[in-house]
C-alpha cells in the first residue's frame, strides 16, 4: 500500500485484554476489524476521516 504519511495519524489508546483479544479475533476474519473495533476511541466520526485512495 502506498499511503502518504500525511494521511496517517498516530493515536495512543488503552484497551483491556478481553477487548484486545476480541479485536484480534475479528481481524482474522474482517478487513475492517480495527476500524470498527476502535472507532469509539476516535475524536471524529469514521465518516469524516479521509478515505483511502483505491489503486487501479
């Protein structure tokens, strides 16, 4: 993936073991597990985030 660095934002969050394992389990079957599992930690709604550019 060629994602420009200005499209990436670093965030530090704390999650518990149970929640972390649930997100890990979901990430094995879904391409959006991290986005869906961590979206309540984001300050802005997921809809307002930049959409990744699709490569052709």
